[in-house]
């Protein structure tokens, strides 16, 4: 028999998960990070189910009735052993992970049974604590005692919540609780008694079990948790039997969900170094650890003849024993490594699928009584615990990326970037305006000063000049008079000018000359000042030009920031892709139940819309059968926008089934869908109608009808006007299906199909790019087939894709990170290279190197082989590789 290595086996179990960390348990919990691959920790560590046995002391009835008899159980806690007496001289010995006497305190029970599991849950693991035993042996006392009168009597549930609340940070972490009971094979909500038929949901990929219909209450303090337990216990079924005055008639399940943030992973987001580009590129989503603690208080097993159950109590006892029997079968199968474990025999075993043989750390406490009258039940309980000790779980760390938190933080950072950019832009524009105003003011003032100075000097010298001329004229007149007088006195002698007068006249002329030269010098000085002012003006203009250049640089930075913002928006769209997919599924499944007769179909759809808000989800097939296709198609032209939206969703869901497509086309549904693309302006109708057309376009006959009714033109127009990535994905999917028809290639290209596909790459959503790449691959495949048969669609013989400019995008995305894009692009390149006339264009466009890479590194063996065969068979490619000295 496999035994534990002493009392420390529980505590050592946590340490075994992290063998390289040598610190205290609390330090391990804070320092552990784990590795994330996808959404969940990939590694798993074996962890055996730990079993402790607890002996209840004799009660008053047993003290009287069994006074003359010894206890049937003898405990050896120091050796972790229990002896079950067969008679006075013979006994069977059993070993457990922990043996708890009737004197063990509630604190001692919690420390050895529950604390290691609680610590594992805080580290991000799932954990289960379960009590099993005969009715009246103390299971509810051990797990669910509130301890309001006596604090020391607190049970495992209250003590576990105390440890959880003490260790988490309510600012960044969350703790939520569901409290349920399994009664007569129905799961009921103890916090909401009206919710009395909760379904179990199993994840087909991971096997995780969840109860989406159960109430989930956030816990902030111990008092609110105690009130919650008190409320749940008041709603739990109990009855009075011979074995117990308050016997639980249902299995109680407490689920505690702990979500904790792993600190230190997103420090780059909060850095304030101003290098926003670095922040955007190095940002990582924060990690969260999700641990779930399940505490199960099983109803007690009982024998009908001893419990005295009858009537409805008897039916309850049968249901309890059946579920416990199913649990025992599962544990037996796991202990024996059986190929089949009957988990689905009971809802109890389905709920505990993760606890036994799953990924949870499980601790089981079996409770027994000392009375020799119940030796058979005690032996059965002990054997249950012995088998449970052989069950091995693979404990896994539950670690995920917190995309919602990242999205919120990105929104905040984006708002900060936008506000900071706007502030800097406004400051820069204000500074430019201030400098321009100041320069203009200085220039105006200089020009004004220059004009004033020039006018003053000119007036001054003009005045001096006029005064000099006036003096000369007066002097000349005086001299003239003197000459005339002297001539009259000299009786007719010819007047002559004296030498002194000539000398004075020369001095005056010289003086005027000097004054004129001085005026010219002043004018030259003023001209120099004007030149200096013009230089200053040129310097101001140069400074303004520099400021304009700075403004252009800022504009460039703005464009760069806008690009980064677009990247952030693309990341946000990718983060919410799963939410969009879920919403579309709800749109398909949430079509309202038919109400009323066929004569009031419009009001019926509206009433179904109201019923959808109350959770009704009638199937599309049932609605189709009751209403009829013609009635549904008639609603596509209804005046009420909501009715049109629901009608087109019904048609889209019907078109997803191949058996319905022919009926839809025959009834005119295809024409109605195309008319919706043409006439409606609602984005939702465009998205759903394009999806329906994409489904119908999977049929070759329908493809020809779509082309004949101008479908490519309408799809191209929708793609040009749409911004929603999901609408573009649907339109691209429809065109991609049409690209696979050999008969329609020329018409599809002439009506703008290829241009429409290439235009949709403006949306950076990877799903849109995947559909565009698929359409290009289909088109290239048809061209390759046509060229091999000698049917050339173009006069030059070149591919339509190359003529319409698709080659640069194909080469750019040939090594795309998204596998769905890369696979189709690689296939398109191989098909384009099949036609020799395309080789020169592919070489000049850089496609040759991608073909060489595909032939060497492609993960798809068929594409790899096709690329190799193409390179070997093409003379043009071979000649170019020889010229470039590429060994191939």
C-alpha cells in the first residue's frame, strides 16, 4: 500500500510544483510567474488525492447505548494509522495522509486538510476540498460551521475565505462565489432558489466544467461571505432521521473563483520617458491567474433500515446513495487505471470530473463515528478513502493574458497620446503665430523708422539748399544793383565784377558743394541702414522658414503617431475578435420564437425580438418550417429596420446549410440579398447579406447567377463604402469564392473584382487579409489552369493579377505572420510562376526570392514541392539564378 511520507506531505505538494524556488510558501506565491503558451499553462505536475480521516466523539445517545462496548476504531495519529476492530482480538490497519482524533481542533483540521489546497488556488491552480462519510459523522460541521458563537469552531469554508481575502489585493484581484446544491439529480442555486435547474457545460477542448447559469457574487470582506453562507444554508434541504436530527438531503457545492494579476509584466506601459513608439512596440498584455476552489459537503450515506427514512425522505436517500455509488465507481476506475471512467453516470461525478483524475489539487476528509453499531458504514467509508488515495491528478497552472485590462489600459494610453499631441500641436502653432507676429511688427517698425528718417533728412537738406540758393540770388541782385549804380556813375563804362566778389562767390559755391556732398553721404548712410533692415528682414524670413520646416517635421511625427494609433486600433479589433464571434453566434441562435399566425408575420417578428431579450432561442429550422421561406423573404422589404435585420439574419443562417441554398435561390432570395446591398445603408444588413451571398457563392451554379445579376459590382461598391472589418471579411469571402470559377475570370476582372479585393487590404484586420489572399490564390489557380490549356485571357498573355497591380502586395505578404494569409499567398505565387510570361515581372517585383524561400522553408510539403518544380522547369528563373550565382 502506498503511504505518505509523514505530516508534511500536504505542504510539500505545493513546493513540488516549483522545485527551483527555495523560499517560504507566501514568497513562492508572490514570485511564481509560470510560462504561458496560448491561454493556459502547458506543463502539468502529478498530484495524488490527499485523504485525511477524522473521528467524531461519541454523542449523548451513543454514550448511553454503547456504554458497555469499546469503540470500533483505534487511532494512531503519530503513525498516520487507523485500526478498525473486527472483534476483541482482531483488527484491520489502514494508513492515511493524516489521522485526526476526536480531540483535533477545527484549526488543526484546516491546517492539514485545506490550507495547502487554498494556497495552490492562490497560486493559480484549481483545488477541491471534499467531505465524505456516514450521516451524522460531522461533515457539515467540519466544512460549513460559521463559528458565530465560538470563533474557534469556524469550519473550512470560513477559514479558507479568510486566508484568500488576506492574500489578495482587492484593487487588482477579484474573488467571487457561487453556492449550489445537488438535490434529486437537479442542480439548484442556494443564493437564488428560483434558479432550480442549472445545466452543466463541458468545454470540448479542455474538459473544464462550468455552470454558466449559477449566481456569481463578488466578495469584498468576510462578513458578506458569512451572510452568503447563512442564506445558502437556509435554502438547503434537510430532514430529521434516526441517525441525525438535521440530516442534509443534498450535496452542497461552494465554488470560489480567484482571479489574480501577475505584477511586473506590463511596466513598459506606465513608463513616462516620452518614447511612445517604444511603448507601443514593447507592450505586453498583463497576466492573470485564475484559480477555482470547490468545497463539496456531500450528503451522508445511510442505510434505510437504520435511518428510518420513508416517503419522500426515502426517495431522497435513494438519490443520495445512487450519486455516491456513481462517485465510488469513478474512483474505483481511476484507482485501477481503467480505460473507461463513468463520469456521466451522475451529475455529481460530472461536477467533480476535474477533482478526481483531472487538473485540480484535491484533498478529501472522511468522517467516521466510534460506535460499534455502525462498523459496516465506517468500514465502507474507510475503504472509499483508501481507493481515493490511489487517484492521481495532473495539476495545471491556470494562467491567461488579461486582454480586457490591456484594452482598457491601451484606451487610456491612446487618450493620453492624443491629448499630449494636441497640446504640443497647439503650443507649436501658438509659438509660430507669436514669432510671425513679432517679426512682422519689427519689420513694419523698421520700415516706418527708415521712411521717417529719410523724410527728415531730405527736408533738412532741401531747406538748407533752398536757403543757400536764396542767399546767392539776393547777393547776385545786390551785386547787380551795385554794378548798375557804379556804371551810371562812371558815365557809360562797362561794369566789371571785382576780384573780392568773385572770391566770395567761389566760396559760397564751394560751401554749397560741401553741403551737397554731406547730404549725399547722409543719403548713403540711410541707404546702408535700409540694407541692414532688409538683411534683418531676410533673417526673419529664414527663421520663419525654419519654423515652417519644424512644423512639417511635427506633421510627420503626427502621421507617425496616427500610424501607431491605427496599429493600436488593429490590436484592439483582434483582441475583441472572440467577442465579435460570440455575438454573431448569439445573433444566429437568438432569433425570436414565432408568435401569432402567419397573417400577422411582421408583428410576430417584432414580438420575437422582445422574446429574445427574455432568453428564448427557437431554432431556425423550426421557424423555417412554421413560417415558410416566401414569408421570410418578404420581410427583407419590410419598412421596419429591425424586422429587415432579423429577416436577413434568418436568410443568412438558412444559407449556411447546403440543403437550403437551392430553395433560397429558386424563391428569389439571391436577388433580394443583392438588392439589399444596393438599396440599404445599414452596416449590419450589409455584413449579414454579404455573408449569406458568400455562402451561396460556394455553389458553381449560384456563382454564375451572382455574376449575371451584377453581384461583383454590388460587392465592390459595398467593399468601397464599408469600414467594419467583419463586413469587409464577408465581402472578401464572397469575391474569393467567385474567383475560383474558371468561366467567370474575365468578367470578374472587367467588373472590378480584383481591384475590390486589393482595395480591402486597407483594413489591417488579419481575417480580411486571409480572405483577400484566398481570393487571389483561387484566381491565380484558375489562370494557371487556363494557361496550361492554352487559353490566354489577356492580349499580352500576362496574368490579370499582375496587370491590376496585385504583385507588390503578394510579395509583401508572402512571409506574413498569419498562417492563413501566408499559405494562400505562397500558393498564389506558385501558380503565377507556372506561366513563363509572368517570370520577368515576378523577378523585377522580388517574387523570385520568395519562391526560393518557399521551396526551402515552406511548412506545407505540397506547396514546397510545387515551388521547387516551378523553379526547376522555368528557363527564365534558372537564367536569373545563374546570373545572381544562387546555388539551387
